[in-house]
C-alpha cells in the first residue's frame, strides 16, 4: 500500500478536489527512461494547497531525448501563483523550449541559441492572448498578468570521461542543483518573486525576457546527480541539511528502478510546504546498472519509510 512520506510534522489529510477539466491537468505525472549514456527520472505533483482548493497544478515539465547526439533536452516551469492561467503559460513555455532546442540539435548548431529559445517561449504566451496576431503593448501586459511563468531549460549529455555536461538558462526562481556525496550544491542564484503581485522585470517571469541570455555550463561528476526543480522542491530542501535533504540525498543517490518512486518521494507530507513540486533527476547510465535492486526503502539514517 502506497502511503505518503511524512517528514517532520505532516500536513493535514484530506481528499483532493478535482482540478478544472479544460485544459486537462493530471494531479501527478511521472516518467523514466534511459538512453545509452543517461538515466532520467522525473515527476510533477500538485501541491496540497491546489488539491484542497480544486486548482490545477501550475508546474510543468517536458523532457526529450535527442538520439543522434545522446543528449537529454529539458524544460521545467513554475506558473506564478497570482496569474490565473499560469499553468497554461508553464505548459506552453516548456513545450516551445524543448521543441526549439531539439530542432537546433537536428541542425547541428555549434551551440544552442538560448536567446531564440527563451524569446520563442515568451512569444507563444503572447500568441495565446492575441490568437495569432502581433501583440500590442496592452496585450503584452495582459499576457504577463495572465500567463506568467518561470522557466529553466537546457541540455545534458555524458562526456567521454563519464561526467555530465550541462548547459542551461533560466528565467525566474526555479532551481538547479548538483547532488554529490550527499550534499546539494545550488547551480542557480535565487530570484524570488516579490509579494506585491506586480509582474515586472524585477519578477523575472516569462513573457518578460531578460536583456541578456547566455547559457551557463556546469560539470557534474560521474558519481553525482543533476537535479532541476521548482521552488516547491527547493523550499523544503533548503540547504539540504534538514530531514528533507537527508531523505532526498538517500533516495536520489542512485536511480530508483521504478520511475513511480520519484513521484512518491516527491509528494512528501510536511506541514506548511504545500506548493506544487516538480523535479527532474539525471544520472550517468552506469549508475542504474550499479544500483542493482536499489529501491525506495527504509535506511538506517536519513531516509524515508517504505
């Protein structure tokens, strides 16, 4: 029997209300697969606040494999809570970004044009408001108020030496981490949304586009893990030294055999942390082969109850 993992004081138990049916947004999604060089697990779960209120999951995630280059392309978005259709904005941004990056890889470009990727994602948000016409300044403001979303998008591949090479860009406060030797190392700065509810360049949420967009390169050791997630994961994680960090370090040290396991652990119950949670984890493929029968279980210290 599956039971939510409680870390610290658990949240109250209740039956979730259904989200709006148009567009369809499942409460939880998860996926998992491997390429010749990489193993991928991903999950996105609706937070308790949205479950209780019957609101849609505002996070979204799209991950694809580019087989000719054995590259994994990803996009993770967190719709701004004050924007009524930010879940639509998150979905549009993720799908547009991944489609563009896949196309650029097909074209064998020497490097990804991240300005084109981010601007293209923003443009799709404008098109949602204008129904295909060029947006007026007023319509641009409408799109920002209605569809605002963060975005982290990038590529990851395994280098000849075995480590992971990561190239990514971000708009907003979603995050990226390297998990190595049970420690979480943030890869991106913090860009928290203000509390005044005003969407401006200070908020750093699409369809606002930064003046300068440059991909940043990171290297993850072959015994490390690349993590890309929304602040629904990052906030309870903190600096990684608390109970959530210890549990996640144990569970993500090696790839779980069953993709469902990541969704289960991600949907942990902890009082006051009720936001949507989305997480992508990428390991070198050999880590899956080494994991043998590794599964979510009860460790002697720092893990979760199975």
